[in-house]
C-alpha cells in the first residue's frame, strides 16, 4: 500500500473511531425524555424503548414506566435499565414504591393493607375452630394472614390448609404473572382489581398494549375470588353451581365447574355491577382493623331506598376520593354527575347518585337508572318484623354445598400462597352436593334475622382424633328479589330454621325452639288470613286469645 493510501486509510479509521467515540459521549447523546410525578420533572429513559406502548389509560398515560415498575430510568442499556425492575406493579410487598408513593395513592395503599381482603382473619380463625385447634370461632388480630411469617413453616394443620388452599385470594398473594389474567386472576394487591383489558381505541392503534389501569372495576375482577366459597359473584348473575350429572347443567365456569342459569339479583337485571353498590372504603379498607365482614360493609339498603335519606357530615378524605372518582368519570366523557349525591351513614358520597332525582348512573356506561323507594307497606312495620334484615325476606336463594371432602397428603407438595414457594404437603378438596335452595335463617351478628348457609359438614381426622361438625355461616347471597312468601318463613322446616349445629360466629345463633314455635303459630293462621292487612296481625298476641275452636 502506498504512503498516500495508508494516510487516507488511517484518516478514515481515525474518523470512524472519532464517530464512535462521539456517539458514545454523554455530551452528544439524545436527551432523555422527561415525565412529571407530582409536579416534579425527572428523566425517563424507559420511553426510549417503550414510547409506543398503548392502553394504560388516560390517568396514567403520561407518567412513563419507572414510577410503577421501578428499574433504573437513567440507564441506556436494557440490562442496567431493568435492574430492580418490579414487573408486578401494585403488589403489596412493593406497593410503597409504586401505587403508594407520596405523589400517587399513598393513603389508599395504606388503607388497603388494613382491609379484610388483605388480612382475611376470619378464614384462619374459623379453620382453627373447625380443625379443633380452638374451642370457639372467635377472631383475633393474630389470625390475619398478614400477621403470619411467610418464611416460617405453618404452625398447625389449619394454618397449612389456609396457606395452601385459601390464601391465594387475599390481596397479599403475589400474582402468577403480569397483565390482566382474566376471571381466574387472583392476588396482586392493587392490580387484583384495577387492571382491565385495553380500550378499543388502544387496541386499534396497532402498537404494543398494556392493560388499562382504571377506577372502574369490572365484575370479572371480583369473580376471581368471589366466585368461590359463598359464590356471591356467581349468584348475583344468576349462575348456580351444580353437580356434573345434574340434568339442569347448561354451562360451566371459566375453571370448569358445571353451572346453570337461574334468576339473578334484581340489581344485576337492572344493569348494575358490583361497584355500583360497594364503595371504596369497604373494599379497599377504612384504616380500621376489622375482624368481621359486616363491620367493613358500609352501604345499607336504606342508604338508597329509604324515602328520607340519612343526614350525615361528609368525611373530608372520603370527599377527596370522591373527587378523584369524579375526574375519572369526566375523562371517560360520560354525562355530568350530580353535585348533590346520596351518602352512606358513615359519610361516603355515592358519587354517581342524585339525591333529589333518586337516580344512579351505571358505572358501566353512564346510563341513568331510577332508584325505587322502599314501599310504605304494612309488611315493613308489622310487629315482629322489626328483627328482620332486608335480606331475610328479599334473598331469593342461596348456594348449597353439603358434602365437601378434604384430604391431606404429607408426601405431596403444593404452593404456599404466603411465601409463593412450593413446599411439602398437599391438600385436596372435592366438592359435592352442589345445588341451591332458600336461605337458612338465623340470628346474625347485628342481632337481626339474616340469611345463613350450611358452611360445611365436617369429618376430619387430625392425628388420632376425628373432628365432626356441622357448621352454619351468615351470608348475604346477593340474590335480591321480590319478598319471599309468608308461608316460606312461617311454616318452618329444618331446611329454613336448623334446630342444631354450630355457627362460625360467636355473635350469631340459631333460633331457639320457642322462637321457632312462635313463628309456626303465625303459619297456622295463614291459610285463612294470608294478607298482611288482615286485622289479626295488628296485635297477634291478642288475636291468639280469640281463636275459635276451628282454629285450634
């Protein structure tokens, strides 16, 4: 090679080297994109690769990736950018670094940790009672799943049973993977409820899709957990679980359980979904460490249906959350909401209601629905009915499961839902006798007559001992309908008023023999006096003294 050519080649090589050096030099690198978190700007290198992502929803579209998923937003290379990545954003173990950081939803994240859906103390307390490890089903704060050490071995068979079979539904369980896992998705903290499929417009964009993060919680999010056990999300839709050989079977759940379609809840028939009734304080926690579900449920039938709504003093933080929900509603381009909503008795605004017009805008599409008022009818004021809860009369049916069998194989393995690890010991549950029928009635924890279901007929061998129990549990079946007939309550059978058995609550009880006899005395008069307006019911004790021989 000539000297001249060598010089040109050398110059080209030096030029090429200089080009590479300049490209790598920070002073000439393209500026990182910036995002705003709580009004503060910061670099967000994640958007160099993920800017085309669509579907996350309007409220979160401008905040980039790292506020939710962590990692190193200042890095340029994939491996270093993903150091410390939290793929399952919203998980309760890391929620303070994502949804719960100060500029976002710190208050809500704190309350969620206190919620029954995160702590679930009743599951373990009742299991300890059912397994014979505790003399009563009383609940304690130490029964909360969040109070257990996930790294330690279960301390009893009841704890093992709960950790391997039941704890997968509590919010502290880690999701099986990222994304919207459909009707079978469980666990995952915030994303257990707040993930939805990307909107139609996002799907039409043709880019990579992220599940939508939304304040609108679809029914299928609830069904992942509440389609089991009490099956309230199924019952609400009129779906009943049956035995495989039952001739009434017409379908199946997403996990293969045989079902039939029967009458659903009147609220479902009106187009309502779960979050049209249940407010965020009872779902996400109020900050109070409740032990029982009825303590956490805030909404009452009378909050909407009583002619004179309660006069309350709105709680400031509840008003703040209501404003967030209003802004979410406006971003969806839905009809304006009333500035004068109904309130729960604890001061939570029912933001989609109008107190003067007595209407509700459905969360699904914004349609306005009239809220019917409670009838000014004699059956609501009859003497003796003051102890009836609304659902004692208005629950049309409840699921029945009479022969569940549980066995334990110490040589097998299964996932411990608290640790997320595969550990020794395998529990198997086989349900049987699935069907439906009128709810049982007993005295509930509020001191009123409420719907109950047969929780389990249990025969369990623990060591050398055999535990045998018949347990009943309070349950709002979510099958609201027109009131049941008088005869269905006042011509009582053991199918309605069980004479013996144990309850899963210390503050509940079965009706006594004397109470059942008093109910039956009314039933003896119904063939001739079937109307509520009949004068004999004005003071039934006096009427009993006037019975003719024909009545006796």
